[in-house]
């Protein structure tokens, strides 16, 4: 018996943002089919999901649906309904400056779910979203934010579920629970199309579709996919800038540091000393307080003044400015790309890091400009340098944000899940680069995936946080 065809595309060509994509495409998605979409950064994986959702303009050929588009639910890494560029990054840690910003309850339409006869809030409870309902969305950690998007999408009755980088930013327990949830949803008749690395897709996935240059390439079974994967490309390291002269002994010192919001303790009595040149891993499940601790170190969180904290040999609250701290720190967070202006090019996003301090703007020297160009070339992304940041892929945006931090040539790096959305080859290149760049620099590194930790840095110390 032939399965029902949900979407049929016949000799169709599409347009996105004035650019022609997926020319002369033929494709069918059948009911009960579950597909993983693979490809390098910038190949067009997310664009393909947008195509299936009906968000692109058809300029040639035909695209037919046998399902109502209201029956299609989607989770994207950057939800298009949220315009974080209207906020500034530090705003998320200032309670007095978030009035009027939408809460988790309102964004997820939780009230409508609970009032519905068939409403099921079990997913909210299992992912811990029920405890965050009255929090403004910009205050969520990366993992909490992603769980919120997932919970909103998966509670809807759908025939087709589109998932973009589903596991990005989630701890192992959440990944395992989501895989089980996705398999349950698929077994009930919902078709799944998801972008992800093969190691992260649920067992229910039965086909793999390769995307390259916004074209559909090879389509094969899951079992046939592994032998077709390409080896990780080799990259030649660019010249490294000399680290700044040593001007401090203690980069970070926490003495019984605690943070609380709305009467709830996020982190409690943390003791930590990070010395110049040391390398640290900050670990813990989603919601354990990793992002909050980093906000104290990067001078974003005003609760630093009510704690006993020393940064770069100086106690907080003794006359130093936040720029004295930020000037010494290169910073990457998984939310940072959300706050970039949409009309800025990738190069401008990077160059803006030199102008962050309004009292000490850094003139772009030839050596800085050469280093930035070398990094674009190293990651084989010279073609995107002058493209709008908002129009490149999530993985490419992550590379740009990483280059931004490195271009600052600061004595300390804080890398909070720096590889989100990057393909395996780009992650390997980034790890190799960091192994050499971080020599004689202080590094604080956050990741839920042990394989992302640079193997060439062998002297990591660990701080594990628990919920």
C-alpha cells in the first residue's frame, strides 16, 4: 500500500531574500517518513525546512500540500518571531529593565494549552519549563530557551514536525528525553524532518537527505549513510597573535558566591579561583547556573556587587568599571548572535568588538585586519565576510561570533558553548585553532558535549554545577 504524499515538489525553483535557492527541485515527503537533513554549514539545511513549511516564494514549477499548513509545527534555533536585536545583551540580567518583555507563559500560550480539553503539559513539566512560566524570555539560559521552543511546538497536534538543530545547547538527560519524545510522536503518525549531526538523531529516522549549495543531493537510508560521510577536511593554521603581557595573577576569585532571582537561588555558595593562564571547564545540566556565573565574570550581572568577587586582581565594587573587565575578556555565548543588528555584515559584527568600550575604542591595525581575514580564510568562509550577518547560516554565525572574540586578542577567553550549529569539520578546525590560540591565555570553556573539548589542551580544571 502506498503511503499518502504530504508534500510534492515538481521541477520547482524557489526564492529567499532575493536569492534563488533549490532550483529545479523534485521531492516527495510521504506520511510516516522521517528524514534527517545533513550538510555543511551554509549548505541550506534550515532553508530546506523553511521551504517545506511554505515560507519561500515559488518562482517556477509546482509545490503541493495534502495537509493543512496549520498541521506543520517547526522549531528553529533562532525563532523568527523573537527580535532580540531590540534588546541589549546585559538587559537580561537587570531585573529593573525587563518590564513589558514577554514571559514564557505568554510566548508558549501555556494558558490556552491548560484550558484545552486535550491539553498536555507533561512535556513542560519534564523539561522544567513549568518552573519558568513567569520569567521574561530574555532571562532564560540557552538550554532553557531551546526547551521552551521545543515544548511549545511539540504540544501541538501536527502531521509534520520540522526540527532545526534540535539538540543544540541541551544536556545529555534532555537529549535522551527528547529522543524518546520524538520517537513517541513519530510512532503516532507524525512525520519528522530534522537537521542534525547523525550521532544525535533518534532511531526513528529512516532516511538521510544531503543538502549542498541549496540543492538536494544524495538521498539514502540511514544504514547506508555512514559509509558516504566525507572525512574531516584539514586546515592550515593561520599565524597567531602574541598574547598581551601578563598584568594579573588572579583572573577570577569567587568566595561563597550566590545568585538569586525572584526569591529562588540559582547558584549557591560557589568557591572558585582561576589563575592567569589556567584552563577551566564549567559543567552542569541546563538550569544549573553556568550562564549566571559567567555573567558575573564578564561584568554583566549587577549581583556581582553583593558578592565577594575578585576579577583581574581587583575586588568588584572598588572603583573599577565594567569596561576594565570586558577589555580583558574575549566572550562567546550561544545567545550572542540573537542580539546582532540584522543590517550589519559579518565583518562589521566582528569589528564592533573593537568599539565596545566607549572610553577606549581600538583602532583596527593592519595586524588585526590581517588576523580577521586569515580566520575567515582558515574556516573557508571568505565569501561571507561582507554578507549580512542575519542571512548566513546558524553555524556560520557561530564562527563569526568566535572570530569576534579572538580578534579582541584579550588575555582571557570565556567560551560558552561556542560550537553551536557548526558541522563536524568546522568544530574540528575550531578546536585545533583554540589549542594554539589559548597558549598563555586564561580559558573558561562550557559545553555539554565532551567531544567538543579541545584534546590538545590537557591541563583543564573542572567546576561542576548541580541543580
